[in-house]
């Protein structure tokens, strides 16, 4: 038998603690919502899921952010009272199906209320907010971080954090930064930022009770691990980074809370700088390539009898069989997720983007031509669907060779090894002006060919110019969504993707329009008219209606009890 590494033993202990935490306490009262009201609310939330579609694991927090914004209507917070927000918020989230009914302890409501009070205090006492120097973006960022803390309180991510910490420790030992990166001051060996006037060096930080945050290399590894392992987005990574750098964040003293409020703008700027590091993609590439063994190990340890599993994995042959079974199951689940993502993303694009553009096209057609081109409208509707179907069908599963590589890499992290693999982060080779000009020219030519071909096709079939513009936008959006789904499909892939002439040509021709789709998709998030309509005119009235239904149900129940 091989000896399991100490890091793996610690991970097993944390998963054991997680499994014990799942067992409900018999004595503690839990939150209950009416089943009928819950079904009505859950139906509405399914509609919102299509409109605000995101990755599945981000949907719950997106709902928390949306509902927080609905309750924080007074941005200045001068006359705003944050008392008694937590209970209706938590009840609304449970009714919507984001948290289980009869499982969350009632004491959690007070915990959520304390979190809300903390962030209201920070907003009220932030000097930049008082001076009016920061706008909606600052407010939104802080609200997103508050939503992360609320989600963590209601559904602690014990096993996810354990797996991220495990991979983080492993990657810290394996990733090496080339000296040229330090010499050019792209990264600093010590933490470079100081939000509270806290000493920068780790020795000085320890002397005042603050955590050793490691150098900027460690910060970038921590970010890359979260992005690769669980596809976390900027708000949750920001929240985890704040906790990593400032452990007192969750339960600060009055003095610490005041310091936070005075420096919150600077803290968020520091986090933003960490997230936008110029070589962050290099760290992500390494972590993304080698995250599969950690995901599979997490799946193996998530089984019921963890003590039995801990003994079985001491035998490499038993471990190999478990890795293979976990790989097959995750691959099957991944295929289902890809299909679901394709359906939801296409539907979301159609409702929030295509529908608005089609309405625009109808208006323009009425103004300029006096009639509507039914053929053009039909293409507008069918094109996104068929293009997404084509993109999904072209996604190939990993090869058999990939499974062997996954098993090998899993063995390397689970058992003690005298020698570990090293992954070096290097700078790209410097290109001369002539090379840059030549590459930019190729990119420009590729863009001209792609957009020119799209224009030629639609113009050949006598489509009006408005339809050509709108259909080009549709194609760009779908190509970007398809690219994201294809990237997700490579979640389990360790082997290098084979290159070829066709792949090279498709990159030249499709990257420009895919880039346009990415830009438009990100821009649309800020100006989503359909989502804004739901938020302003439907969300709050519907929430009030569901609360009325629940109140009426309880009233009827009381009257029935009186008749007995």
C-alpha cells in the first residue's frame, strides 16, 4: 500500500466534518414556508432563470443579488432602515427553491440580519460614498459581496472550500514563477497592497494579528484555483480574497468595522487590481489543465461512508478503480450540463436579445418600408437555435488517452511523492513591431472575410440591411455562447488539444466575430431591458403577491383549527 499525503489526510478530515454538518439538529427549529406559495414562487423563478441565465452554480447568488437590490432602493441610505430585512429575504429565497424548506435553522435569520447591518454600516460610513465620488458600480460590487456572505451563511460551502484549499496548497508547491516576472515588477514577492494601513510584509502583518497573505504569486494561484475548479465569478472570488487577506471580515469588532468602512473603496480597488493582473491567464491555464484530479477526488470523498473510503484509497488499485468510476459519472453529468446550458443560453439570448432586436426590426421596417419581411423575421428566430445546435453537436468528448492521464495525475496528488511536477509561469516571447503588424493584419483580414461573407450571403437572398445587421449580431452572440459551452466541455481534459490546419483557419475566421459577441454580451448585461422590466414592474409586486398567498393560507389554516 502507498502512503497517503498529509494534505490528502487533512482533506479527508474536512470532508468528514462536512458530512456531519449535513445531519440536521433535532432540537433547533427550522424555517418553514407554505408549499403552495413556494410552488408559485418557484415557477416565477424558473422564468427569471431563463431571462437572467448564468452558470447553474451562480443562479442562487444572482437571485440573492436581485432581491437585495429590490430591498435596497434608497441608494443614499439616508432615510433607509435595514431592520427586519433578513426574514422576508430568506423566506423569499426558500419559496423560490434556492434553499431547502424545513432545513435552515431559524437562528440563521439573525445571522443574515447582522450581515445586512454590517454592509449598510459600511455604505453609510464610507467617505467616498458620502462625498458622492462613487456611483452605482461601487454600490453594486459591495452588494454582490454581501450576497456572497449571505449565501455562505445559509448554505456553507464546506467541502468546496476544503477542495479549493487543498488544490491551492498543492499548486503553491508546483507553480514556479520565472524570475523575469519579478524583475519586471509584474508580480511582487511580498503582498504589495495595504488597505487598512496594515504593514505590508508578512512578518509585520503577523505582529498585528493579520493573516499571512503570501506574495502576489499566491494571490494569483488562489484566484486561478477558484476560477478553474468551480468556475467561480468575480463577486465570490472577491469575497474569498477579502476573507483570505483580512480574516476579521466576517465578524469584525466595532473598531475594525469602522476601519473597513473608511477603507472599503481602497479594498475593492485592491481586489480589482488582483483580478486584472496582466499574467492572470497563465496561472488560470495551469490550474484549468490540472483541475480534473481534484474534482474527481472530491467526488470520491463525497460518498456516504467516508471512513471506509479513506481506508480503500490507501490501495492504489482500488483508488484507480474509483477514479475511473468517478470520471465516467462526471463525464455523463457534463454531457447533460452541456445540453442544458445550450438550451438555456439559446432561450435566454432569444428572449433578452433577439426579441428586443426583432421588435426594433419591426419598428424600422414599418418606418422605412411600410411592411414587414416575414422571411427575414423567420430567419431571425430560427438562426440562433440551429447555430447553437450545430455548435453543440461538434463538441467532442475527451479521448481514452485522457482517462489514463487523469488517473496518473490523481495518483500524484493523493500519495506521497519524493519529487513533484513543476509548472513554470513565463512571459511571452517579445514580438517586434513588424511581427505585431503582420499578426494584426492577419486578424483584420480574417475579420473582413468573415463579416464580408455574412453580408454577401444575406444580401444574395435580398435581406434588408436592418436584418443583415441584426442577424450578424445574433451570430456573434451565439458563437460566443457556444465557445463558452465548448470551454466548459473540456472541464475533464488534461491532454493537449491537437492543432491542425482546419483549427488554425477557424481561429482566424471566427475569433473576430466571437470577440464581438463577447463584447456585446458583456455590454448587454448592463442594458438588459427585459430584466430591467421584470425588476421594476414584476419582481416586487409578485413577491408581495406570494407573501399574501402564504399569509392567506396560514389564515385559513388557523380558522380550520378553530372549528375543531
